[in-house]
């Protein structure tokens, strides 16, 4: 967190980094895809390995001088396999979207049919959005959720039988129910498709046994390392041994150049943390905290898509109140709560406005928040929603003071 060395040569950047630290310390982070890494993860990400080129796989590189990078990448691979009980792990993808791109390159050809969850129903851009490579180069069939916010598996099966996709993707960026990986596998087998489970959001819950694992079922599992998993920004692909060589080639040289070995070192550190008993407690608390927040919001009379959550996130449904996700996310920022606007199922508003706000518990759980704190967070949100039209400045000040008090109860990155 110390920016002294940067400050010697670049005051502008040092000042902004200091301000960002302060922002993170003094606001309640409810963006479901964010988290706070350990200082050990940050030190690895800022380490000398940023200087190293290491194209290729450990012990089979195109550059010399890789002996330390080889061992570190091998550690990251071994830890990923152990954590998720996977046959093979490639820890080089620069991000979750890059991990998915490599799976596409290996598993399908341009023009092939791919099934994924629709973006506005909770899927991810890289699952076939028309503005993403996945939607541009492949024939996408999308499935969505019902009005309860749940995947209709019979509908997924019917679509798969009708369109015969080569690849089915399950996993989402905004889905609050348990994903039935076994059912997806049955559908994939019945229709002759390969199955990709993208656990970018729920990785920590899967690792800790708080969500069923896709591993006995999926051909490929992709994840990010920076969301619930609490590592550096990056991705991982895991797969069955029979796909290992093809997946490795699809990552490099297929879609990437040199791996980010400093980030891979940080992934190794985060994966070791994730293998600890403390991490299991964190994952359990993430779910308890999300449930406590959902209950608090509903007790205050607000609607939650699907009337609750089974994982780490939920979506506030503002349709009944005639309010927009954009306005509410903005007023939450004023009172010291960071969240993002998000579409709800069948949203009448555009993705830039939306009728929902996505709320997640991972980052505040890392900070130390417990259920009672989530109840207070729910009350602050409910009051902010109530006054969003009048923007009563006294009330806004009071709510900001309450959010700050919670932040001060759980100091972040203090030595
Ligand atoms: C966040 C996310 C990704 C992409 O991760 P990036 O690191 O932002 O590229 C992919 N899939 C899902 C389901 C996600 O939620």
C-alpha cells in the first residue's frame, strides 16, 4: 500500500493510488465480482517476475532463464488441481474472458453452434454476446431464466435438442441459485455437446464445498482468480487430461503470447491461501452474509430476484418502485456503498439504465463483516432507495455516517 517509491518519480500516480486506497478503506464494497487480496498476493503481483518472458509451458520454454518461473508456475498448477480436484490446470490465461476464448478455440470452429446464458439474464459477455468475439464468430443459441430467476432446465434441453450445439456453457455473472452441473452434463451427453462450466463467480464456493462442484461433469472449467477466489486479476482453465494438450495450445500460442509470471506467482500464493481452513470459513461466511443481506432487504419491503440467494450475490428488483438501477447505484455511491446497476429478467429498461442493482457479499466478508453488519447494510440501502427522489441532504449525510462507521469497525490494509 506504500507508494513512497512511486512518489519519488511520479507524484501524480502516487497521489491517485493513495486516494484509491482511501476509497477502498472508507466505502462498503458490494460489487459481487470484487474482493480484497492479501498483501502477500499483492507483493507477488508486484514482484521481479514482471521482468520475465516465459512463453511455453514450465520446463518447455522458448526463452532461457526460466528456472524460477518454471517452479512457480508448476506450484500454481499443482495447487489449482488440488483445490478443485482437477485433472489438468493451465494457469496462464490473463483473464476470465481469455480463458473462455481459449476453450472456444480448442472446442469449436467459427460458425459452429454454441449455447450459453443470455447476458441480460445473468450470463457473461464471453458466452455469446453479439458484441463479443463469441457472438460474432459463432452461431449462438441463448437460454435465460424464468421470472423466478431460475434456469429452466427443460427449456435448455429442448433448445439443445433442437439446435444441437457443439458446446454448452453453464455458469454466470449474475445468478443467485445453485447451478445443477449434473443436469447440464446429462443435456450435453444427450445432445452430443461438450460442456464448459464457467465458475468465475462461484470459484471460492466450489473450492470450499459451499456450491456443488462441476468437476465430475464438465469437460472444461474456467474461472477468474480475482472474484470470490480472492487472488490477482487473472484466469485459469481446468480440464480432463484428454483435452490438456489441446487446451494448452489454445492458450499459447493460440490466443496469448507471454504469460504474466508475476501474476502466476500471485495466483500460486492465492491458491495456497484458498487451501487453508481459514478460507473455508470465509466461503461459508460469504454465503451467510449474502443470505443475511437478502433477508434484511426483503424485511425492509424491497424485492430480490428469486426472493433470496443461495450463493454470494443477489439482484435488487426496482420495477415495483418505478426506479432504475442507474439512479439507485448512483445514490448508493453517495452514501458510501459501491454496487453496479444490472438488468433483471425481462428488464423493460436498457442495459445502460436497468431496473436492478447487483449486490454481493465477498469483499465485505473478507473485511470481516458478519450477519448483523449485513442487516445494517440492508437498512442503509433501503433508506437510500426511499429518499432517492428527494435526495434529502441531511438524510444522505446520516446514511453516509452509518456506512463509514461499519468501515471503521473493520479496518482494511492497516498495519
Ligand atoms: C467475470 C467473468 C468472466 C470474465 O472475467 P474477466 O477477468 O473480466 O475477463 C467470465 N465469465 C464469467 C461468468 C464472469 O463472471
